[in-house]
C-alpha cells in the first residue's frame, strides 16, 4: 500500500508542479477564444459548451462581422441565428440563450458584461464555468474554470477527488495559491490538449511525471 501523502508533502509537490508548469508554459494570461470585446467573449464561451474552441473561432470569425454590436445580437431572429451557428452543436438552445443573454445585457446592465458571479450566472446560458472564464479573462479576478481537462488532470494529480465541477473548483481553491488560479486553467488545458490527453496520455514525455501519482494509468 502506498504511503499516504501528508499535507506538507502535498504542498511541496504542488509547489513543484506549479513551478514546472510556469517554466514550460510561461506565466502570460491567454484566452483561446478569439474576441475583441467582453460581450464577444461571453457569446463565444456560451457557444463553446461541448464544442472545441477552434470550431467556435471559425464560426465567430463571420458571426462577429454580421452582428457587430450587442444590440444586433439582442434583436436577432432565432431561426437566422440558429443557421449562423448550426455547425457548433446544440445550436438551437445556444442561439436562444445568446439572444436572451444579450437582451439582458442591454436592458439590465446598460450594455456592459457584469463582473460578479451572481450577476453573470443570472444571464441565460451562463453557469459557473462561463462566469469564471469572464471573471478571469476580462476582469483578472482570480477564478478556477473546471472544464474537462481541468477536471480530469486535477484528479490525476491528486489535487481533487470529486466528480462534480463545482466541488472540484472548491477543492482546487483550497490547495492552489490564489495567484495561480487563472494560470492553472490555462496551463492544464494546454497540458490536456498536448500531453495528458484523455485517450492516450504521453506519461513518459510529461514534465510532471515525477509529481503525478497517476502516471501510467489511463
């Protein structure tokens, strides 16, 4: 039976993990969804649910030219917007949420994307994950976004035990320094797309292998 890790040992291991991630990927904040305004990012994140960022960026390249103001999205016809975004999947619900969300931004928030978790999650199509993306990328508010990569790899690294994204968020908030919350999102998504992939993790090539209790386990 493996020796149980003490809190002190875990803290040292986490420190080494963060140092390795910073060294490998840098400490610059970056967003994988193309946008020029906060409301564009909000729409892009709503569209990104169960869809790749690459696909969303292809769709928004034309979408943000056609609907170049928040008001145009708010006044969009549902059937037309559905056709505009039909290639991203779940387009009916996403189109409905985008229109409702944009109407709320215009009518309730004077055209501004709100900053607080409570106000953001009051918008159609916006859950904790989407809200935390906005808070981190737009307002630089320390927040942890639990997507599929963050959920899977945080569990593999032994930093979270739950299966529920919100519970994982709180678990990570307890063990990660606040200054690394946003970087954790960025770094782990990059790691999950390149090395620690879901189907074929490249454990022998991973720069975190000596700190990972799940190395070699798919």
